[in-house]
């Protein structure tokens, strides 16, 4: 019997959107899979300044796969190049000689240590990321030129590269990654988890709306994000202010620095807006269930998982053209609309159309569910396995 391929996945810390991939990779018959976490912050209670509260994820992040937590020598694990300092990476690769190492990112010291160590000890490298182009890559700014040189060399030093969406594919292509070494790992969430939440709450939809003071026949637009300039929540409020909105409620799930401005705008323009604050994973289903439409209108957003989440609740979506997954998850005019960033007039027109055509709203929602079904962890594991076979057979 052929020996299993030893695959080590080095992850910055536990993330709820990634553990499903690890569980699926564990199920592959040809792979001996192990996760090395470079820090444990995803398991700990962390104070989120934007939400002004302590947050600890309420879903299981550690069962169903083998993992080891490494010592992180960083004094600031929350961000920056020195947020991950794991010198044990070198000895792990030296002693265990995995066939393949996989990691995501290039923004911290341990990413570079992984790249160098794998090259020294002969492990093949699979890299994954989610970044998309920002539109300023062709700038003659010396900083951009240096970044382009460094990233091109970094990415092309990897044996296979995983792309998460069409926007990420374009990003990798820009930096010179060859098509034959790119494999899909589509942005996904735990579809089954959210669909179960939908099923558990659907019979209480009117009751939940009543509890929140939302009219039974209101079109509920859900906005699930941090309230920052980048997410552009004021664009949504501005768009709603331009149309007849007597039977429209905006449900804002989250918190952030823009909240006071949002509340003041809604009050000034007599817009029905409900602010329910940050909601953990288990509580999200109640709010998605009572929604009729999801809006993601950021000016930069590589892979907003709220988009996938909402589509599991049969919600049509309006997204901006710079959202990385827009052209993967949205079929324009079929399960939603793609609008230009900052185009409040077009956004208002689309909202008005859907509010006046609730039957179209329902049909678009069914299409969303059909589309998002193809974005799942099994497909992620298949993409990784295809990448492994490519680099092992090479």
C-alpha cells in the first residue's frame, strides 16, 4: 500500500471559517494531516475595540482534526509582521520532513520562516490567500514596485498556489503566478450549520420580527459587518433615504466606529433601522432568518463570509463590484445585483425594485441557495488534494 502523504498545515490561529477545511482534509484517505497553530488567540476571549466588548467564539474550533499549538514569541499577536514568531517551525520541518507544508499569507515572520525552512529541507509548498487587487498596483510609487518584486518572488517560490475566488485569481495572476500551478479553494462557510439555524428559526420568523419591533410585511435588509468606512454602511442608509421606505427596515448586525453617525442619519431621515450589536455564530441565524435581502457594499473586501452565510438563508444579495467573491457568488439579475462602489443612486433603484417586486425577491433567494451550495468544504479539500497530486507527481 502506498504511504500516505504527510501534509502539515501551519495556521496563524483557530478561525471558525477554516476548521471545516481541516476536518475534510482529515477525511482524505491518501493524506496524513496535521495542523500546527502559530497562536491560540482564536480560542481565548479577546477585547474587540470596535465592538467595545470581550468576544469569544461560541462554536467548536478544535475537534475533528489533529493539531498542535506552537509557542509564539511575539509580544503583540494581534497584528503586524512580528505577530507570529515561531522558531520551532525550523526544527519541526528538519525532524519530521513532511512531504507538503501548507500555509496562508506572507505578512508575518513565520510565513517567511516556513518558506525558507521548506526549501532547505525539501518539503513541497502549497500557499493559499484571499487578497484582491486594490486598483493602485500600477502606481510608479517605489513602495508598490518593491512589493511587486518581493511578492512575485515569494509566490513563485511556492510549488502550488490556491486561489479563493476570481478576484484572488486575478491578484495572483498579476503577481506572475502561472495558471498551471493554481488550484481553487473557494471561499466557504459551514453551510450545514447555517441551514440548520434557518430550519430551527423559520417557524418563529414573525415572532422574532415582533420582538424586534419590525413590521410583519417590511422588507428587511440585513447588513452584517463591522461599522467602518470601508464597509460603507452610510451608503445603504443614504440609498434607502432616496426611495419610499415606509415598509423597509434595515437590520444592522455588528458594531463599530461609524455607529453613532449611522444612528443619527437614520433618525434624521426617518429610516427604520434596528441595531442589534455584535452577534456570535450561534445567534446569527435568528437575524438572517427574518431578513429578505443582504447587502455587502464595501470598497475593499476580498471574501466577506457574511455573503456566504446570508445565501444559506435564501437571501438575494446586492454587492459592490470590488468584492472579491462578487463574480463567483452573484449571477447578476438572477440572485442579486452587482453595483459600483459608491453608486448610491443605482443601489437605491435596486432596493426600490426589489421592495416593489417581492416575488422576484423570493425567486432570487432560491437561486442564492443553489449557488452557495457549490461553495463548501468538500470542494476545498478536493482543491487541496488536486494541488498535492500536481506537486507530488511533478
